[in-house]
C-alpha cells in the first residue's frame, strides 16, 4: 500500500517537471520519466502526424513509432536544445516515411469522399469550434494531396503547429530560405486546389 | 463579405497584415496577434479566406486525443520498449558468441529467444496490427540495427482468445520446439492491457 502511494507520488512529481528535465532523466534510464514524456507529448505528436499522414488511425500508429524511436535514440538528445524540436524532427521524418508508402498515399487520395460527409456533419450540428476544426482538417486532407512531403510538413509545422521558420529548418534539416520556398509553393498549390475543388470556400463561411 | 471597419482599427491593421503573413514576412509578435485575432473575429476570418483561401489554415488544428487513446499508445510503446530491450539482450549475446565466449553445444549456448508478442488488447496500433509485415516495419524503424535474431510475430487476437495459437504462429514463424519455455506476462489481466507471451526456444541457434 505504501509502495503504491509512493509510486503515485513519484508520478505526480514527475508530471510537473519541465520537458528537458524529463528527457534528461529518461536518457538516464528513468522509465517513469519516459512514460510521463510519452503521456505529455502524445497529443502534439498525434496532431502533427495527423496533418502529414492524413489519417487519424495512421497518425496513432506513427505516434507509437515516434516514441519507440525516442526511447531508442534518447541517448542522442542534446539537452541544450528544445525537446520539441528534436521530437518534431523525429515525428516529421517518420510521418514523411509513412506518407511515402503507397498505402497511406491511397488513403490521402480517398480523403475527398470523407470531406462531403464531414461537411454535412459540420453544418447539420451547431457550428462549434470542434466541427469547424474537423471540417478544416478534412479540407486540408483533400487539397494537400499534390504537395510534396516536405512542402506539406513545412506548411503543417508553420501554420498548424505555429513553429518558427528557423525551427522548421532545423526539423527538416534544410535552410530557412528553403523552408520559405516550401511554404510559398505549398500555399500556391493549396490555393489552386481549393479554387479547383471547392470554389465555395472562397466565399467565406456563408456557403450557398 | 465584410470590409475593414473604421470603428475597429484592430481589424483594419489585421487585414493589412494578410499580405506579409502570406509571404512569411511578419515578425513573430504580429504573426501571433493576427492568428489569435482570426480565431476570435468571424469578419476577419471571412476577409482572410476571400483574400487567400489558404489563410483558413492559419490556426492551431489539434487532433483530439482522449486519455484512453493516450493510455493505449503508452501501453503499446512500453510493450515495444520491452521487445527492443530483448532484442538488445539477444544481440549482445550474439556478440559474446562472436568473441569466442560460447561454450558447449548450441543447445547449451546462450538461449536463442524467439519473442512472440501476443498483444491481446483490443484496438489498433503497430504492435497490435493484424498485418505482421507492418508491425515488424514499425519495430525496425525504432531499432535500425539488424534485428534478425528477433522475430516479433503479432496477432490481433481478441481478448477472449487463448494466449497462443500454434496455427497463428505457423503463419509468421516456425512453431517452437517441444522443449521451448513459454513465459506468459499478463500484468493487466481483465483491464484490456497488452499481454505478452515470450517463447524461449533453446533448440534454435540464431
């Protein structure tokens, strides 16, 4: 009983540690800290992977791979740098690898069908932020098929994860000017796709 | 479509910032301000979408992940970590043999382990996928070093199924020899947590 209480207390204490401290302790073999790290970072990793791979189910699979990679390579983590940048780099690379597989490519192309249903659901119910998020999420899936993996990752990291250009350059392993180039091209392609597939989105939310 | 309101100068400033935002030329504080304003102001959101439809994505889009899903991911990751630890132990054993530390016959040498993980937890996951190839791909992505010694055979058997079905094993790996030892690790019995079955087959020299 005392042991259980002690473990719970330890977990509570660990949950309050900053990211870097958690990562450093995990690097030293502290599995409680590693578990806390996984629990804390799962939503962010799943969100990032979801935007890149285009499927919630696949994103959860990628998240598992990401944390396994983190455990395997935690000895390489340099605590002078942000944990998020390191983690996002792993998550982005694995998501891109996953996206390159033919299976996930097929799913991404099939997303257009889901868009219709998502929009019906979003307009049938009350216009909550969640419904709007779901609608935008499905829209992005449908129109981002023509982006290259790097363009997609750069756009997602910049727009949806709100990362700095410098941070994205570090995550993607390229220069800041290349990131800007990816962003510019991604925006151009997305705009073209939205105009082609969903011209009603140009007219704001007051759709006919 | 609404136009910038003279009564609300903030809206006018925000709308004038759309162009530098698109060029990624807006300093961070202004960029943050624009994004926060777009979340709160329906009029500016419409104006932004009319100017450039891609500005619809200028907001955090979080994927809802429930506590239960987080727990499932954590459970699958920890099971994968256990498998990776075993792979490392096996690889270290292999290196020891290469240095001439092996004594005795193959059967008496460091036990060759075939780790067969049967994750009897409902749901999804690379370690619970019904597709063995994919599960192995996930494990090898996490462990780039050759993992030939370990064969992670994954089954998506329902919780009520027996822990180990010889037929299911035969699909991915040869059945263990009769003198193999089976370790059944099921710490979360009855709580839909992963269950791991290890088979240590001393008759197999890897």
